[in-house]
C-alpha cells in the first residue's frame, strides 16, 4: 500500500450508498475475489442491456479515470459483503473521501488497502464541489500525515492509528496477529470448561 | 467504577493490546454462511494456515439456497453450497446444510440451538449478527478477511466503539410491535446515526418484549449503523436458551451481564413507547418511514437541496407521489421471512391476522419460515394451513430468500413488495424492485387488502 493516493476525484453525492448498490447480489455468487470490477455500481453504471448509462459520473469524461471518490454521508452501509470493496479496488478506486462510513465497510476497506479519509461536512462539500468542475480535480491523500492535498490546500482528515498503520505497513493482519499466538493461548487457558464452545457436528 | 454492558463484554474478551492501538479480542463462537466465507478459506490455504479451534465454528447454508425445493436452483448456487460443505469437511467444522433439520437462517438457527448465552462474543460474516445482543451477548458482523482472521486465530483485531443508549419507556400503542420500535429508532437516530457506536436498548418497553421481539430490535440496530446492539440479560433471556441442544454445554455467567447503575454513555436517546405507531417505510433507506396512517412526505421549505434531492430520488425509484396516503399504495407481493421477522412468534402473529381471510387476488404472497425447526413447529401448530388457506405460498425450505434475492426469489423491475425484512435499498429484492418494510402482521394485512393497510383495523375486528 502506497503512503499516498494521488489521482482524479469523482463526486458521488448520494447519501447512504449501500453495499447492495455498490455490488449487486448477482455478482456475489462466486468463490473467488476476482472479476468484480464489472459488478461495481452495476445498476448505476449500466442499463439492463449492459450499455453504459450516460448519467453516471464514472461513465463520463474525465471521471472514467477516477481513482478517488468523494461521497455522501454513511457510505457503505448495509450488508457485510467485502465484495463491495474488492470491486471498488478492481475498478481502480484507491481512496474514498467521506464524512462517515459504515463500520464493517470501513474495516473491509482497511484489509484491502482502500483508504477512507474521514473529513468534516464542510471539507467534504468543498472537495465535492471542486471535483464536480468540468476539468476535474486531482487530490492527494497523504496517509502518513493525514491530510488531503488539493493545489496549495492541505485539508486534515481522521483515520484511527491502527488503520493508518495497516495502510502504511501494508501488512497481512492474519499473519501479524499470529505473532501473538502465546497471548491467545494464555487467554484460552483461563477459560472455564463451559466457556469453550464446541458445536455439535 | 460503573461500566456499561458493552465495556464489560469487551474487557472480558480482550486478549492483549496491540502496538498499533487496536486490541485482540477473543471470539467465543463464529458462524459462517456460503457466500461470505469461500475467499476466507482460500486465504487460509494460500497462507498455509490451519483453523485455530475448529469446534468453535458453525457453518449454515442460508443465503443462496432455493426455498421452493431442496435442490439448488442453479449451478452457481450449488457451487457455493458444495464449496462450504467441502471446506467444513476439510477443516472439521460443523456444517448444517440442506436437508439437515438444524438448517435455516443463521441468526434464527443459533438461538434455536442454544449457541448464544449472556456474556458471549459472537462474530459472523453477516451484518445482522447484532441479533445476539438480545441475550446480553456481543455479536457483530465482519467481512471476509476478518472471517479468515477468526478462523486462523480465534480472535479479531478490534477498536472499542463509542456507546449509545436508546431508552424506551412506556406502553406501546395497540398494533405496534418490536419491528415498529426499531423502525422508530432508525427514524429518530438516522440511517448512519450510530456509525461507530455500540447501541444498548433499555426501558420498560424493551423489558416487556419477549426474546423474539428483542432479537428483531437488535437485528436491525445495524440499520442505524450500530456495529453492536445490546440488551441486558434477564430471566427471559436465560429461559429462552434452556433445554436447547447446546445449552447445557455453555455457561458464561448470567444476570451480571448488565450495565452497572450510573454507567455513562457517549450518547443517549429517549423515546416514549406510546408515540410508536405501526410504521411503514416509503423510501429506499430504512430511516425513510412514516406511521401507516401517514402519507408519503413532500418537500418542505426548510429542506436543504441535498435533502430535497434525496427525497425526490427515493420517490422516483419507489414510484410514489408526495402527499399520497400510505394506505392507498397498492402492492404486487407480500413477503414474510428474513432474520428480522421469520421466527415462530412472527409466523403466529401474522397467522392471527390471516385466519379466515384471503390474500387479494392480485398479490403474490410468500412466507419462508426462518429455519427448518421453525417450519416444523409451525406445521405442528397448524400455522401452515392458515397461511395456505389464505393464499400464501408456504415454502418447504428455509433461508434468506427474497430478503436479499440471492436465490431464485427475485422481484421484477417495478414490483412493489410489502416485506417483513430489514432493508429497502434500491435493488435489494431485485433490480428496480420496490420494498416497503413493516411488521409481519402488517405484511399480512397488506396481503389481504392488496395495498398497504393499517393492522389496527384487524385488531378492532377481533375485539368486536
């Protein structure tokens, strides 16, 4: 994971964009993580006959090359499906700037190197306005310093320490946590017999 | 020092602090389904990892399976189901598949099997895992990468949430149910209002709810953004999980799983139960709802341009006009099911409205019991006959079905559904499908009238 995300930003002002809209269920019947780019925002991007919808921002010039989204409140609400994040990343999105994200979506993004800077409503509105200009706007999300750079401006964002570290180190959480196996075993050794779930097969 | 129930649960499961500021928390029990787990298992394989404690996991088939018949309706869903079974076999994990009497919607199956108890920490790759808060257990949804993490380590990396208390005192108005309580809470707090919070419910209106209703309330706490929902343990919670398959094997404590008197919360909401009427959603977010005797909202003067745009987009998608009475809205379909409202108590309540009535001729009415056991229980009580005689399609298999349309129960473009489910998102029940969320009793009433109906009409009939 790079320490910065730089690129063209597209404005997606809708509030409460849920994971059903980000990744409709017909793309979920899969056992791999791949092949989800076409599914991302499919109902917003394509007509029934799979031709692109001219009214969707990512189908228009210059935003078909967007790497960053500026979004409405409560982005990623609803289902836990990580497919939504996989699809966004496969579509080329590397950062999503918003005021609030649903918890599971936020954690899923971190696991996949998708940066989600949280900004104030004022900053979001400012960035959304600039991103909507017909020439487009390029932003740099500087994860290390927790600022979004736009021209001369440096706008602060929130990101908790652990998420920031995960982005900067690009580590595998599962392998990293196994380094604490002794602590897990110690915890387990303190559990009573009836605190150890054993599911009947 | 006084602690909230949430903090007690987190403290009791903390394994250690991590250098990056997170902590590791121990997962007592983990549930998987066939659609959010495949890539977790393949992740284990790629990293050469094994399952830390196989006996602490359960897999249930529920999201993609057909409910008209047992056999998968297509090759793709069969692949997901077979893949889960093979993964469970390989790693020696319990698998409740099609044809198993214990199969059903995961969040209906778990309490039925006595696999939840006050004081437990339960994770699952499904956002509605908040359901277990009804028992004073900490349950929450996780993504597939976290499913892999739990499989490999029996823990999760975790950041403590802020706490929100929603206190609801008083008696509910006639016709109002647990579903209406949570729909009201979503309305008051907003669809993202509890992002970053664990939400505890308290007050006499919560205490007076049976466990089924409490599960409905905690289930939909995720629709306000709550990453966890909680209700303090009481005798009702302990009673509900007695004499179940696993209950004798588990003991995490009992009534101590409550917030201490004087515990402080970051945010508090007070709601008067008497103000809660039967509620119906009109829009495409669960907080876009009104009392059933209300009307579709119209633009108001003080509205921001953003709010106006959101309103008009939702009205356009839903094919509704501002000011239209909710009870004038005709429906095409009625669906009773989902982890929110498909338990035996929900089926009994809907059947009490349907008894001796007929579904309107134009309505396609479906009921999918929440689990195989629930279906068998309902059939032993004759509830299936009430549904069938009224004209409902009583499904012989259990699963999520039309709640999220991952099987062959997919609504058509423009189809309008009275639904006992949890999400009215665009495209949720099918591309272009229009969902109105409501209680199962209200779905039954709507099915009879062929339009959204006020369940209180049926209550007064019964009283005469």
